[in-house]
């Protein structure tokens, strides 16, 4: 007959079949990790009643942090450390009856935490409309960057106050920069604190700088021009008959599906629904063999901004239906060309006399067939291109000012689609003069 008794274990009534505590575990190796210790161990042999292994340590404030693994694990990861001083971790074996072994103490020094590495590597620079923040996160650990800005809490007293709307949450080892906007072009202080899920916080990095002047370009002022012969027709047009102006040799602007889908829709303030719909030209369009037809990827749309501007960034808003997300007719590669009134041959020569401001390429998700919500939100709401830093063409002159702009759409996410679709071009920059 088995004699048993009842006990409470983790608040649950449990039947104990034994009162014999298990033997201690044996530590085989301790591997220092960033902000952690990976402790490899061996369980007592011959005891099939072992349930789990617990490990814990106490922080400098007396908080107990606990970790557990099942009997089937050969190591346990103990996290949440900062600094590189030696720490003590206590470990025990627990069996199915809740009996606990004697404690095994492990003393070792972790590597610097991702929190500390990010703080040491953090760089703050002025940017258009705000600041540019860069850091390192080689281990891709999650942490938050808290942004503090100047605020007057009482008359004559200015202090740094956290702005929770600006907090940056990251667990990325590659995309380790962020722009924090929108701030006036005045000298001001910014503060940055990094925290992790364990409640660890760095000291405050304080930087005094002056953001570059940046204005949002009023889409109401931007007008599509007709000098490069844009047309409307609900279908593709033959390249040889429609694409090239015989007098200038310049490729005409693209053909819009109808007057409701012209290039002017790039600038109407509407970021949802179905915006501009502009066809690519097709060489040998009349060839009965579709395999012999050549779809020309380059499509142009030309505008008068009615202002002289140094462009800082562009946000593209595509059609938001999921079928257009990283797919179909959404633009993937494009160029921005610019010129001003000093170029008297701007409508008769191109690209001569025009300046390539930059060329930009959209990102590819890890898996188009399995998009994350973050990837979807980025593509539809936050698809932004920094004019100077994200230009991929060495001939681009991102600091040039211009009034007239030719957008050259060069590639769609599916290059076999016969048209491009864009809901809105939202632009920002330093406006020098209005016309």
C-alpha cells in the first residue's frame, strides 16, 4: 500500500507520494551571454520523479527574478543582468511531489546587456524636422527607447519630460535607427533613456541640437503639367506611336486610365481608396503573340510644385487593399528629377538640364505570402524615403533645390502588371520660396 499525504504546491492541492528531497544538480558549464548566463547542468541520475529546475537571483534592490525549465532541458537561461560584475545565481531541483533539493550556487559574470550596448553606441544628430537616432542591437533583444523633450513645468523652470508618444520599441538587429519629429528649428535639449522588459533603465543621454527646418508641402499647390503630353485612355498604348515626342525625343508622361486616375491624384490628400492609375507603354502592342510584346517599365509623371524646395523626405501611400501590399502595381523603384526656372529648355530637353535628386527602392518583406502586421502597416502607412540617406544612385544630388519635378516610376512589385497605382505622394522639405 502506498502511503500519501496532501500538500499545497503553487496554490494547487497536490498529492505527495514521497517526502524525500532529490539530490542536487551538477553544473557543467556557464556560458556568459549579453545580459544573461546560460547555465548547463546535469540532473541526479536514477530519479524519474524530477519535475523541473528552478533558478533565481536577487537584484540590487532586492527583487527576486525566477526562471524554470522542465526535466527535459539540459540548460537554463537566466536573464535581466546589467553590468559585467560577477553575480550569484541559486538553483534547485524540484520533484513531482514538490520536494526541493539543496541549493546549488553559481557565480559568474555576464556580458554587457543589449541595453548597455545600445546606450554606448547611441548617436544623435539633427535631421529635417527633428533628430536622427542610431544605436546597435546585435543580439536583437527587445527594449524601448524613451524620448524626453524640454517642457516648462512652472514659470521659468525648464526640464526634460518624457513624451510617451515618441517611445521607440525595437527588437531588430538591422533597422537600428529612427527619426523623431516634428520639432521647430530652434536649439533645444533632447534626452534618451533605454529600458528593457526586466525594468532595467540606462542613465539619460542628453543632447543639445537644432533640427533642420522642415515643412510639409501643401498638396493643394502641386499641379500636374501638360508639357510632356500626358493622356487618358483605358488601356495600354503602343510605345512607338505614343511614348516618344517626335520633336524633342523625350518620353511623354504616362497614360492615365481616365480623368479620375491621373497623376494629379498623387497630390490630393487622399491616402486610401483607389488613386492614380497610370499605364506602362508597350512595344509591339499589336503583335498577336503576347510573348513578343515588351512592357516598358519606365513611366513619368511631371509636376509644378509652385515653390522652390529642398526636399527632405517622401512618404508613399499605395492602394491599401491587401492585394497591392508588396505586390501588383505598387511602385518599388522610382527616381525624382528636379529643375527650376533658370532651365529655359526644361520642356524641350530631358534629362539634360534636369538634376537627378535621387533614386529609391522599396523594401522586400521576409515572406510576401506571410506578411506580419508590422510589415503591412509600414507599407500602407509609413513607407518613407529619406531623400539624402536612402538614395541608391551615386549621381543623385539630394541637396539641390527645384520647382519642377518629374517622378520616374521604374519598377512595380510585380513587373508584369501593365500599370502603376499610387494613392498619395506626401512630401516634406525646406521651402525656400513660393510662386
